[in-house]
């Protein structure tokens, strides 16, 4: 099995800079900048590891299905907690926060 050569220094710098800027823009609330620099980061990674991105793309429907099922479960649990809290009144909720 052949070992892949190490990523070049300029690509490391580009990845670190673009990912850092993406996080900074996201924290500042600038979604456009975060999306732009996140895209640069992903494009650089895709150019360095094309076989991994092809594998992820082929498994994407499974990831979406699992994520949807997880969100559905969390939503049901939240709705159930809201029902229980509503039926017991504010006293139950306040005692839960104090414990």
C-alpha cells in the first residue's frame, strides 16, 4: 500500500486561514463570508483528497436519512417535554430548575 505524500505547506496555510476566517465570520453573524471561506476550505480539501469526497458523496443519502431520523426523534422528545411541563404547571418546571 503506497503512502500518500504529505499535504503541501501552502495548502495547509490556505486550509487554516480559510477555516479560521469562516469561523470568525460565522461568530460575527456574517453568513455570506462564512459560507464563502467554508467553500474555499472544502474545495481545497476536495482537491487534496478526491477519493474521500467521492465516498462521502456516494454515502450522502444515508447521512441525510440518519440526520432526519435523529432530528425527528429530538423534536418528538421536545414536544413531549413541553406537554408534560404544560400539564404540570410552572411549579414543576421551577422545581426542575432548582434541583
